[in-house]
């Protein structure tokens, strides 16, 4: 589903990704973990083309992630993304925020089909009763639920999550992780999670890559990596 082969990326003289090789299976929940500065978010942004990479290759669903704007635009249609800070527009209500990607792709969000789709997604994330609320009226967990619905509105094959629970308290984090599991189970979507939170890995991820200074030091199932952790992972676990 997603193949990264010998991927390298630098910002000036600083090499932030060093020969990254990762294969993510179709329908898998895959975690990319490591401390701040490990290169996790940069790697995620390279997957959806928000950042270019210097060498190597990234293939998503048999399509290369290139610098060609037209090809990249089509590829991004199959990828949804959620962020740590929700990125909702305060002037729009919940329904309008979820509908935004539809407008971007020239789809009328006011047709019966679009309305039904938006309402179904809001029901999936547990916010149908908040359809016309503004972001200022929502809790952090509710705002992230809106962001998840928005990321799913165009039926993506991949959902990318960049520290999606870092701004939330532990109880809400568990609720959002349970929601992501539900999304995965009901929609069969591939989910890639960037995080530094162990609870995310333990509750959600099927396989994990551990990054340090732009290098994949270990990869495998969480129970394999953390039952007998390496010295680097022990330091990460604190």
C-alpha cells in the first residue's frame, strides 16, 4: 500500500531523513514513533507531498509521490490528514468544516447525497447533534472528531495522523483512539500514526517504526519492540 525506499531528506546541511525503508500494508494501522526531532512529522509530510524528498522513492497505492503538481493533487484525493491542532475554521460551523474538502474538489455540499454523506460521517464520529455548532462551542476532543470527519469526507484510502492526540488529556485520547479504531474497522482504511505517546502505540498500532535522528532503528509489532527493548527504546520509554 505504502512503500518508502531509501528516502532521504535534508533541510540545508541538516539531514532529517536518512535512507528510510518502510512498507505499510493495505488496511494496516502503522505507527511512526520517536522523540521530538526524530523526523516523524517530516516523514509523514513526505508521504502526502506536503514536503518534497531529496532521493529514494515513495509509492502510495501504486502511485509515486512526485513533484508533479497535477499528479500530486490526484494522489492527495486518496489521503486524508488530521493534525494536532485540529485546523478548523472558526467562522464555519461543524457541517461546513466537514464539507470544506468537497468544495475544494468541486463537489456541491448541499446536494441530498452530500448532506447524507456528511450526516453519516458526523454520526460515525458521534457529533450529529453538534452539526451547526461553531468550533468555539466544542471541546478539544469534539474538535478532533470534526477534523477526523473532514479528513474522511472524500473517501480516502489512507488516513495520516500527525500527533493527533498530543493536545488532548488521557481520557479524551483514549476516546479518539477508540474512534480511529472504529473508523479503521468500519471503513477498512489504512491509518498511519505519528506519535511520541506510548498509549497510542499500545492501544492502536499493529506495527511500529522507531525513528531516532532520521534513522529507523527498529520496526515490528509493539509487543516485539517493547517486551525486550533496545537501549534506545529504553531511553525513549524513560
